[in-house]
C-alpha cells in the first residue's frame, strides 16, 4: 500500500507545502498506512479560506492546540466551495482531527459553515462539494479495499459519530449514511428526472396529474418538498445529493422488506 495507489483516480491539488507549517517546527507523528481503518468527514464550521483555516490552526489560541498551535491544518484532504480537492497532509501523518481516532482515521474536511444537529447558524454545502465528497469517498473505498478487502462504506464516519453532533452538517451526514447503509451508490441510477419521480411514487409521494413524465414542474417540486420535510432535510424542492442519498437508502430498505 502506498499513497499514490490510494489517490488513484482522484483529481487533487497538492497543498501540503503550499500551506504554511507551524513556525516552531512542529511536525505530525507518523503511522503505517495499514493502520487506517476509517474515513472521517468534517466541516470547517467557518466560511474562511483553506489558507485562513490553516493559519488559525497553526497559531497559538486555536481550539485544538491552544498553547503552541497545530503543526499544520488538521485534515488530510479538503473540498472547497467550487469543488476543488486539496491534499493537505500525507496519508501517513497522524493529524489531530478526531479525538481517539487520529491514528486510525483519514480526515476529509468540507470547507464551510453548515447547519447540523443543534446548530442552525450556517448554510448548506454547494452542489459541487456534495458531488465531490461522494466521488472521493467512492474512490477511496475502492482504493483502500484493494489492500484491505473488508474496507467498505461502513468504514465511512462523520465527526458526529465521535461526539460532535453538528459535524459535518445534515446534508453531508446524509451522504455519509448512504455509504454506511451498505448501498453501492454507483450501481443505482437516479440520473434522470423520471428516475426521481419513480422513486417518489415508490415511497408514497403522489404525482396525481402528470406522473413520472420526466419533466420537472410544480407537482414534482411539491412532492420533493414533502419528502425533504418528512426526512428533516433542507427544503429546496430539488433532488440534491443528500436527497438522492436518502432516496437510495429508503429504496434499499423497501427492497429488503
């Protein structure tokens, strides 16, 4: 197992040395790549840029290491609002991202301040971020599973699994749960409006006038709003990644019964 193999298929920008390191010379501890048995998804809880977040974390007074500051930004990868993917630390770096899980966890941070359980002072991730997180998780599962055959969607966690209920926010948590539920997302298609309308009908949301006609209109929007309301998702009337993920989860459960 090596870092290049684990990054296969991911279009990323290497920011490991573009972002400043702690001036004291502090460095992360190291680990064997075989010790990684989970991926933990975070949000930054800030609208600051990647550089601003890094500068905060390497400075004294931050919430992780208030006396000396962290060696570097505390995540292995980050996803910007525009969907750009940044490699921030090497895979063998033991960064300080999740209490009790730093040696075994690989951390992905979606940059932004998002609404989550008990926290409603933020917004929502961009569609580009939702899509890229889903894409990265699929690739990493595939790449890790080559070396660890048991690595699967059940190895994907949110920070909320480890005591931070608002992180990474409701929408991104929906994506995490779609992987943890055992659904192989890429094998189920919700790529067309007709697919989405059929899913709504299967789950009991009516389209009495037009049915699954493949066109997005008021009737479909009302049904999507109702599904989102019933499932505590942000109400947009559109089939975003979190909504699709929950569709997949519920359709899978329905098939099992």
